[in-house]
């Protein structure tokens, strides 16, 4: 908290904000209050479990105070560099390394950090707060700027708990979500005037409230590097990324889906386990969920045989997930994308129940290496754009031989994709597309004008047309920021820290410097990863062409197990009085969904969770 216009920081405010985040740090709490500055912290002990790592952490000379959420994975190497420059250390963890890095280099410390972080440092010597968020936004940081105070927090509920926030629903964001399913692609939140600090950015604010914010890292400004052997370079950096993320003074586990990403991680973790600080004779634990409709047991069995890891499998049901929706949304603060997020919450509960405090997961691989099948169309249109028509035809035929489909139809889809990209470069077409999008939202039969009037008439950006531009959009705008938010809240709800080896900035920099053919080639997505993992993971996984992740059969669930709960929700007084729904239209489509005439699972889930979320809006943000 920063008070403005002579307003002192209020201890009660900091206490309430800190208490609301108990789940993020159940091991210890602390506060620092001085004049208009109030810092509160809840600690989840991962590195240096002693009192020496207490936060808020005051520097040796008393000139700087730190609150820091996350991990600096290269803290050991940085500590040695700082020691050589004359710095002394009382603790063995990363927090004091970060604090002394700022003392030594100021804001220029940020490019030296390899990790995930959101932190604020009170620079008492200069009379200002300095803060930053990691390159990809793995760790959250929200801000609420009012006339006489500025509030920062890891979660929205902490700002709400301050008693200083008197906001309301951000109906623009709500309308974008309900009408078009858009989530997580904006710095704005579902709470008016509460925004997140953008990933890869830093800020300074003095005690009078003068604010300066800048971007210290972005994909658009990566230095060009020559990569002679992409597969070998990838393998070396990836192995080191996992090595760094195995650094922990508490046990480390892995989420395992049976797919390429998580298998690569657990196999690397198995190789690294012996040298990790928390290594022991205990086996590496793997955690998975498989709906019976998506059986990956054969792939998982091959991986367990190679790593000697032990599997812990989540058992749940559609009604079990539905019954926890309110709890999950309380921890998330905002709606989620699909019921897969609910599975993730339960999976992290299983992780915590097995005594694991750190878990490795595969977020970021799809968006940086080219994992989604929609990217094939982008790849083919890129080849067509370069007038490599024969190569595009061969790529399509190769894809069809592995995945099926009609090659002519797929090639035509690529041509249409190319045409769409070209049209989006034309300002007049973007204006038309903007108008058409708005009209479609206004005509959505499920909602009344009370909602549709809030749908923004937003400018559409000019198309990049390059494959790396598509990937960059996935990383910066959608879907990665949403997935990172869900991963963080789900894990921290159970006091578990999720670490993401594929989002090591060195690895991402490499991926955006190699030719597109190393990401997609013939029938293969993530080609460079497949090549890098030769003889490092089971061949059955390395060469599989399908993709599942942690899927849920939502279409089936809403037609059967969740049909009556959804019907009851739509018949409730709260829904009728909300004023934004055409309940009869939704009921009619629910019946169509049940009969199999259409699939409305995604939209039905959006309505259901928005209703639950609105009931939480005015609830106590501190206690569940």
C-alpha cells in the first residue's frame, strides 16, 4: 500500500490484504509500515526454510525493503557474482539475492534474472517504490490506483479485502467473455479499475504518486542469434531449464498427461533428481488425470518405466467438479475458460495431499513451439505467402497421411487463411470486420441489451501474416496469459508452486530465432522438441501425433450429469433477476444440446460460472 497526499499507510488495511492471501503463504507472515508505505507478505517456504529468509526483507544497510513472490532460479550464480562485488548474505535463498541485485544494478538487474516473479522494493534512499513482473507473467501482480492511495497485490481478492476498494463489475470485460468467450487478453480485470501490471514490465512510483512504467523485455525486441543445430541447442537449454527448476529445499513433483511436453519434463527431472538439493531416496511423484474418454495410460506406462516415477491419479466426476465451482472461482477471482481448469484445481489438491510443494508443468510449450493443430493452417499459409506452393502441397499431404482429412479442403482452407490475413492488412476491411463483430454480439439470442450494450466496439489490429507473429500473439495475448493465470491460482490455492521449464526465456529466445520448419514439419508439430528428445523420452510418446492434455468431455457432461444442475441454475430467481439473460433461449438450446442436435457446452459453462462468480462479487474476500 502507498498512501498519497500525506495519507499514512494503515496497518489494518495491510493486515486484511495479507490475511486474504493466507493460501499463497501459509508458513509465515510479516508487515513493514513506514509513513505512507505499507508492505505485507505471506510466505510459502521453498528455498531457505529458516527465519533468515523472512519477508518483508530489509537490506543489510537498511535502505531497501523487499516483498517478492516467485523464484529466481539462477540465484546461486547471481549470488556468487554479487559476492565478488562485495555483497554479503545472511540467507541461502533467492530473496536476498534479488534484493542485493537491485542494490547493485538498480532496474538493470531485471535482464539478469532467470525466473518467475512479481516484486516490489521500497527504495528508502530514493523515496520510491520499484516493482516488476517476470517476462511472461507467470506470477501475478495487480494494481488499484485511487486518488489518495495505490494498492498492489498478488490476487484481486487482496485489493477487495482492503476495504478501500469500492468498485463494481467491469461490464466491458464481462460482455466480451459472455458474448465471445474472450478471456485473459487484456490488462483489465472483471473488477472495474483493478488492472494487472503487464508481463515483462517494470514501474517506479514516488511517494507523491508520480508513476513511470516501461517494458524491459518483449518478443518483438529479441536479439538475432545464429543457431547451427536447433535440436541440440534446444536439448541443452531445456535440460538446464529443468535443472534450475529442480532447485528446492522441499520435494518436487511433476504433472504428467502422457503428452510430449510433460513427458519431456519428467524424463529430464528424472535425470536431474540426483543432483537436486532436495534429492532423496524417495521416488519422483507424477500426478495425472484421465477422463475415461481420453485414455493415455499406455504412454504414461512407458514414461513411468523409463523414469521409475510413481503415479498418483486423480479420481473425480462431473458432479464433483460442479460442486466445487464456487470454491474454485473464489480462488481464481475471475471466470475460467473450460472445465479443464476445474480438473487442474483438483489435481493441485492431490499434489498438496501427497506432501509436494513444488510441481513442474508444461505450460508455454504449445504457444512457443507450435503445438496447437490450428497452427498447421498458419504454417501452410506461410508457405503459400512465400510462393512455395509445391512445398505447401507436400506438407498438407504429409499431414493427411498421419491425421486424416481431405487434402484439397485443407489446402483451400490455407488459401482462405492467407486471403483473410491479406484482407486484415486493409484498414477498410478491419473497419468492416469490427462492425460485423459488434453486430453479431448484439444479435446473440442468449442475452439482452442490458449486457450487449457493454460490448466494446474495439479497433482490430493489422495482421502480421508471419508464423512467428501468430505464436507471439499466442504468448502475449491469448491463450497463454489466461492459462498462466489459471495455473498460478489453482496451484497457490493449495500452497503449491508451479514451475514451467518451457518458459525459460533462453529457450523462448531460441525458438523465436529458428526457422518455422523446425516447429512444424510434415505431419509433426513441435518438431524441434521431438528431435531434441530423441533417446531422452519413450519413442511411443515422441512419435505420437495426437494431442490431449487434460481434456474433459464437456459435451457429454452437459447432456447428462450436468443437465439437471444447469436447468436448476437457469430456473433460479437470481438468473431471472440478473436482467442480462434471455432464459427461454438458453433453455431451448440446453434441450438441443441434450438431444445431440448441437454442442453448447462451452457457452453453457460460461453462463454457469458467471452466475456463480457474480454471487461471489459481494461476498467476503478474506474467508471462504
